[in-house]
């Protein structure tokens, strides 16, 4: 998200000052403060009954043509778990249940800015996949045979989930 240059309330040009310990833009006319908040994202680390991991090959930026975990932006009024399962359903037609929270991550990305990412372990009973326009491919793979996932955040999620599963 690009920072505002003008106040969305009154239209006055914004000034910059140290507010609450951070450099922020604010309106000198009506005192509106421009807080730049992260965009929430949910990622589904999805396994089937054989404990194989679902990876998908992206058909859009960011990370065009890269293998990744399914996921996407949360919508207004949506719980994180709901959004995670919705994204999984939209991209792959898979219905799952949330098993556990793997972790919460913050990332800065060029295309979207600040992201707050919630990664969940999702279990599916029926692993029949039907991909949508966001993907080129998707499949379940044994851990030692998954295609190379090169997105650092997704690598971190896979590693964290693997560590968690190894102590269970």
C-alpha cells in the first residue's frame, strides 16, 4: 500500500513527525494519523491421510511459476482460520480442517508492502484436487519428494511444521 500524501478526511497535505515513537504522516488540520498496518495473509500447510504435503505451482505474481503452499489474503470480517480454508478451497477445491497454528510471521514484500502471515496445519480426508486459474499445478508429495519450494517464507513454514511434527 502506498502511503497517503493527502488526508482522506479533509484533503489537507500531510506532514511528517515522530508520533508514538515512529516517524508517521499526519494531518496538521484535523490531526488524522496515517498508520501503515500489515495486510493479513493465511497459508495452509496441508497434509492428506498419508501425511503427504500439498504444494502448488503459482500462475500469478508474486512468485510466478514457483512451487509454494496455498494461501492468500484474508477478507474483511473473516476469521484467519476461515480465510485459510477458503483460500485452500478456492485454489484446489480441497476441504480441510485446521489442526494447529504453525506460526505467525511478518514479511515486507515489494508488491504488497507489510504482510502479517498466519500459517496453519490443515488436514484433508479427500485429496482430490481441482485447481483454479491461480495455479498451474498442485499435488501431494511425500516430504522427501516435494518439488523445490524457493519462497523463503514458505521454506520457513515447512521447516517449522516439520520440526513440530518430529516432536509429536
